[in-house]
């Protein structure tokens, strides 16, 4: 089973396995639209997954990420998320060494591609209406489509449609829940960076 580790502002992970991925919440117009659209579908007990609006794949042991952003697919250091919260999804033995290599190789090869605005729009229409609208432009990616395709190259998520998967879908698949009140109550022991999030 995957292990989920939470890192809050100022907390830094010290060990990375290429092929794992992170989920986070970005603060930009596109991420805001994705988060709003996800809340229409992820309600009730599933509402804890709608918070996540961005994901990225870890591609080396130093924590480098490849992610699809509004400017396109780029390679970034994980330190760019030090000032925010992210959850690290450690896939463990579920993801073989060969599968991880295929996932990382695929993801690195996508660097330089454009952002999939059409794909994001189609995925949001699906969330709002249930209509599986696939608007795909070659050599363009959204963050969750990129991560989903990478994991599929490694043999995971075989039944998922990467054109329709959004960050909340990945969060639900791997049990990455967001609790609105993340602060530790007064008098509680201090929380260590990377403390695992307990699944229900």
C-alpha cells in the first residue's frame, strides 16, 4: 500500500524515489477553476479530495519534479513548494523498479510540451456535467494527465482515462485526504515533517 506523507510550510522531505508523485494546491486562476469544478463532483465524504489542484512526478533522487503548468511542461526543484503544503505519495513496492524507470523516462521526454488548456476544459466539463468530453491537442499536457500517463507507462492505473483524470481523482485513488484544520491543537506534541496521513 502507498504511504502518504504531509509536508507543511517550511518542512522538507529528505528522501525521494523517482516515480512517486506529489499532490498540492496551487494559487493561480487555473488551479482555482479546477478546484471549483472538482467540488461539484467530489461531495460529502469525497469532499476531502477536491482540495488538490496540482500534481507532479518525482524524477530523481534529489527531488526534481516534472510538472505541467500554464507555461507548459517543465522540470522544477521540489523546494519551490517549501512555502506551501504538499502530500508526497510513496508508491513503495507496488511500483517496480522497471515501472519507475519507464514512468520517469516518459515524463522527462514531455518537458517542453505545451499546457493542455483544451484538455483541462474538457475535464472540467466532465466534472460539471458528467459528459466525457475529450478535447485533446497533440503535445500538450495537464498536470494530472501527465502523472496518470507516466504511472500507466509503469504499469499502474490501467483503467484510468488520462484525458479525464484530475488531481482529485488521483487523491481519491490513493487516499490522499485534506483536512481543513491542519494546525496542531495547543498542548499537543509537535508534528514532525513527513508524518503519515492516516487513512480511514
